């Protein structure tokens, strides 16, 4: 069943440049039935947002900054989120912000059985990231958009600064996840591996490392072995992954 999502955007905290890509990403996970953005629209800093709200059917919510040092936008978003929760209009939320102030909100929504997606910049504090079911970095959406628009290899290289390196820590995370799910022969269904990776680390995304899907990411790491199997109905192939066995060194007697 398609999730009905409430999309709540912190206008003070998120750049407007990639709202189109952001909304296309959200549509992958459900139907955004409520779309609201919060901020002080008398502030010239939010002027760029005004141009994209109408074409993306996002409702602006005016929130004046009554006092200095207090974020009125955060408070308005949290109050609205709880109102929407109790109205039972949706079964999922997408909180678009890089602010850790929404950590408790994300936790509370999940306690109520809501699916919670987060979208923010890479500077987002880890407590907010792990409070979500899935967290997507806005820089990855930006990178994808730029890469699709560029043709030459030289130009594509210029935007790869947003791509993370596959570190030993990442390999260890994938290895332990495969081990957790492996059968007696060491094979694990890749779909289950992807789901468990997200539960362990909500910001795990193959696109963070420059791969559109998990399969090519796994394939690029020589430590793993991939096998395709026919499904029971034969309509599509199932992908399984395994940790390659270490070859024992043969020592010759002199």
C-alpha cells in the first residue's frame, strides 16, 4: 500500500535549489498528500523559495521570529506534526531539515507507528539521522541532478566531491549484515541485506558512494560474491550475496 506522507520543510534550514529533485525523491516512498514549508516569509533570505512553492504545490506557513535566540519555525513544525498525527490523515512523515531539534519529534512519530523519512544536508547531527527510518542527504540529490545534466567525463569528475569513499568501516558494516542473514552456505538475499543495513544505519545509501543501486556497490567490493537465481515464478532474478572465503595459503615443505 502506498504511504500517505506529510512533508514538513524547515525553510530556514534547507536550500531551495533542489526542491524539484527532493520532491521526486519523496514520491518514491509514498504519496505526499500534505506539503508545507515553514519560515518567516518577510525575511529576504527565503525569497528564492517563493518561486518554487507554486509549481510544487507546497503551502507556505508564516512564522514570525518573535524573539532572538529561539527558533519559532521549529516549534510551529512540531505542533503541526502532532496535529497531523492525531488527525490520522497520513501514515508517514518526511521531515526536511538538518536541525537536531527534530530528533524527539521523529522518535515520537515512530513510537506512534509512523514511517519517518528525513532529508537534510551532510552536516545533520547523527541523533536526528538515527531517529528516522531512512535519511537521505540532499547533496546526493544535487549530485545526481548535476551528473545527469553533464555530458563530458571531465565535467562529471568536477561534481564527484560529494561522493563518500568506501572505507573499511563501511565494508565491515556490510559484512556483518550479510553474516547476520546468511544461510548455512553463507548466502544472504540482497533485498534483506539492504533492509537490515537501513535499520542499522538509516543514512546508508548506495548513492552516497556513487552507485545508483546496492548491487553495483556490493559488486565493486572484491570481498563479496554475487549470485543471481531464478525466482519461483521465473519472472525475475533474485540476487544473493556472500562473503568470499579466504584462500588458505599452501606452505611447501622444503
